[in-house]
């Protein structure tokens, strides 16, 4: 069944199936000076067929798309870039090593995460589960060269009146597209109505940098979008009152941080030990995501002076201040 619909003037939402727990992904066709597609869905035959059919329902073929913009580098958003070889491809600079398969970047990333997991007390068996899940997801991405990059306040090529807002947190490469005339935002996974976006821990993009504190980034990115009137997300329904949802999400983050501090009590525990206490069942199914959630909220507590981390024999132990 074709599910395309016009969600705002000149903006059409297409719903593309994914094999992931998050469910279908929304991609957007914008009719401007150039026919533009935002995101693609994952690299599966089902997604390819549905995307082609939904474009056809709008009167277009894949070769009609002139500009392809990626909100971030996750496989459910970049998997079908190879379907649009005639389009100019744009995204944040930090999409480049993912799209172009930089061996240097991926080797550095692997070393970083090996050290990260060891330093936060993650058992080798759990590390292997995380690495296996990452390899599974990576198989649904495509390799394509960027035609150009987009950063904060850039005008969007081919779309008069649209500008870029950098919204890192869920992904370091995350950008959102804003149209000032009616206050709408195409938010990718930055803001989703029915679920809170995980501020996923990532490796630094340059040698010698510290890891990004992704939840702190995410909170700042949320604040940047309080003026938005309506947001169209990468998953699920539009967000009709973004400011209300943003304030709710930020309050929930503080509540979760308080729960973690209570779980810590007067003990000294690793991030992994706290992860197991916070997600006693879920960590077994999604160890990478639950560890990101735990570590992100520990960053938030540490930034607020409520916990501190002490390194002993190569492992960080958190304690209340």
C-alpha cells in the first residue's frame, strides 16, 4: 500500500519499511527549485521497492531526484543512496567517513571502543555482542561520495527558504532542515514523538580528541529547536508542539539521572554495573544502546557536580559527590 502524503506545502512524507526494532522510517520529498529527497531508508529490496513505488505515486522516478540530503549517517537513513546516482548528495561533514568507508576512521573507531568498553567495566562477552550488532546494522548502509557538506545556518541547495540547524546528540552527523516561513522542521531522529532518541556514544572524529558527551550535546540541540512550530520526524507521527515535547524530554533526562544516582548510592560502581541495575533485562538485548544511555546520564550527573569518576587499574568507578 502506498503511504505517501503531503504533510506541509511542497513536502511529502514517504514511509519506508526497515528490519529494525524502531520500525518504519520516514523520508521526505520536497518540491523546490530542485526535486529533493531527505533520507532514503535501509539497504533492503523491500525498502527499495517501496521507495520506488511511493515516488511513482507522486509522479516521480528515482532518476528525477536532483538533490539527496541525509539527516545523519545511521543505516536506516542512508541505505539506498545508490538508487540516486544522478542526484547531488549532501550531508554533514561527519557523514563522510561512514558514506565513503574510510578505513583509517573505522580502525581508529574500533580502537576507541575497545578502550572505552574496557575502561567502563564491560565484559568481553558483552563487547562481542555490541560489535556483532554494529556489524549487523552496518550491512544495511550504502557507500556513496558526498557532493557537498552542510553546516549550521547554511542555505539548503535547491530549496529557497530552508536552512540547516546542526542538531548533534543522537548522531554526531545529525542535521535538521528548517523552513522559517511556516516554522517546520525536518528533524531526522533528533526529535521523535513516540520515543526518546538515544544520545548514542560515538568515537571522536579526529585523532587526539576526547569522546563527545552526547547527552549534553543533545540537550543543547533540543534547546536550539524550541522555536519550531511543527517537526517531521524520521520515525512516527509529526510533532505538533515541539517546545512542549522538548521540555518534557529534558525533564525526563534529569529524572533518569536522579534514578542512576540513587542506584549508585554510597557505592563505587562502573558504568556497566549501573547499566545492569538500570536495565536488568534490556541490556541483554540492546547492550550498546543501554550502555550509551547509562554513560550519557553519568556525563550529565558529572557535569552537574553530582558524581565523579575515579580511575583504578584502568577502569572508571563512579561515586556520589
